[in-house]
C-alpha cells in the first residue's frame, strides 16, 4: 500500500482506487479556488470500491425521491 491513496471514508484503511468528487457525506465540496471547470471547482476524494458504491447508492436514492417535484414549478431547462 506504499504510495497508494487510502480510502477517504472515515475508518476505512483500504486502498482508494476510485477518484470521486463526492465527499464522505455524499456531497460536492468546493475547492474555494477560482475554477474554470468542474474538475477544478470541487475537491477530489479516493474511495475503495465498496464505499464508492455505497456513496453512489445514497446519491441515487436522493435523486429519485419525489420531494417537491410536483409543486408546479417549471424546470429551468424549459425556459
């Protein structure tokens, strides 16, 4: 494991083979720097396959929740 990044999920000591922009809480975290691209705008994290799958599952379930999608608001892309 020398020189290889460790998974950024709290308490995990596996090798972080997957680079992601999702924080361990499942959100994007801004770098705070002036950025010209998505890659520059958000921090990078490393995850093992298991924790990356877990984070992506959490994001997917949030995206699929109906929440307030039936409130009659027009989608921004429709304007």
